[in-house]
């Protein structure tokens, strides 16, 4: 039987609120099993705006949105009972327009890889996670901070165990597995959409499903990496904690919005998992999996990573 009290999980995210919409129930699930779980947030979300209309006109939100978002992040971490660290970079924002405007000078997405990855390598060497959760090479969606989060996560996964890499950032530590989050996979949305319609409820997911399934004039799907699910973590007992954490981000998440269109009980019946794609493993594995720590001996440690 696995002793989860000896295991550590690090989830690396771009902005405050990403941790609550991607893998939050999984993190709370493993905390409940006794594992140490930490969220690393790469930026402070400084370029964000108020996305929940109910918060418009709230003095703190209007006066100091970044400060309020930091407080929201602290509340969400408490809701999930996870540890949290700010990596310390400035939000790049999501450029819009034609042509696209330049990204802000000095922002996270414009940092050279080694400079952007160094504090994360240091965190990995300090926290010593066995498993890392992050985004795929498209960032889950093509926000420059999400793509950079993928870049630095994979750099830390590859290099944190190399004693010659990133000198001065601590003793080497080699994570054993890294996963891409698949919280927004189309299969899940289709299942929830059909469940709502079968029960006579209006579904908010039709437009999202259509966008994820659209093709170009030649019949090709969008040029987005489509990693298959290898790992399903059954965690319906922590769906309510996930919802609580999402509601903590009240400037970003509408409590009456699509995140809450399906009750926890219905989700537990229809899609009681959170989904991941195994990107790399340094231990023997067999997929499909039902445990992020499958194949890991919590008493083992390696410091000579193979190339991911």
C-alpha cells in the first residue's frame, strides 16, 4: 500500500486562478491521502481584468486588482489545503488586435529560458517533488504565459537533477514524472453537455464544443497539440473543494457561470475524474493509469536524469 505521506506533487501554473480551474480536485485528493502538494504560480496576473461583472465597482478590485488577486490566491490555497509559492514574474497579458501589440517589456513570456526557469529549478530542488503537473506545448491554450509555463516546467523537469545545471540554486533533485493537464478536453465537455440535455437542462457548452471540433477549409482540426488521456484520477470527493477554490477567485470567476453549470453530484456520476497526459516518466509505467504516483518508490531518489 502506497505511503502518500512520503510523496510530493508540484503543480506549476501561469496565473492565480489557473490552479483552481485545472487539477484542483486532484490536488485536494492527494492532500487527503497524506501527500504534500504545492502550487507554483509563475506570474501575479497583473495584466488581468475584472471578469466577473458582479465585482465591477468594488473599491479594492478597481483600486488594486493585482493585490486582490494575491489575496484570492491565498484563499484558494487554503480551500484546497495546498502549499503555495509565487515564482515572481510579471504577467505578459493576452495580446489582441491585428496586428498584435508587443508584449510588456520585462514580462514573463519575454524572459530567456534559463532566466525564467532558474527560480523554478530552485523551487524543485527545495520542495523535491516526485511528480510535476503543467501545461502542454500549446499552454493548454495559446496564452504567452501558459506557453512559457510549459517551457520552464519542462526545463526544470529536465535540469533540476543535473548537478552541473543552474549552479547556486540548491542540491540536485530529479522529479520522476511530468504530466500535462487536460482539464478542458473535449470528451469531458461532450459528456457534461449530453448529461445536461438528457436531464432537461440548458447546456452552456455547445459553443465551446463546436470551437474545439472546428476544422479549417481543408478539413483539418485546429493546429493544437492533442495529447491523449493516459491517466484518470478519480476524485469526486473533492469536487466541492475545487468549486470552493474557484469561487475564491471572485474577480475572475462568475459564480453563476459555466464552471458551475453541472452540480458536483452530476459530475461525480458522469465524469468523476480529472484527466492528464503522461509527458515523461523516469520509472517503469503502464498506461492507462489511475494514480499520478504509480510506479514511484517514495524512498528512492535519483540525481542523474535521462533526457526527457
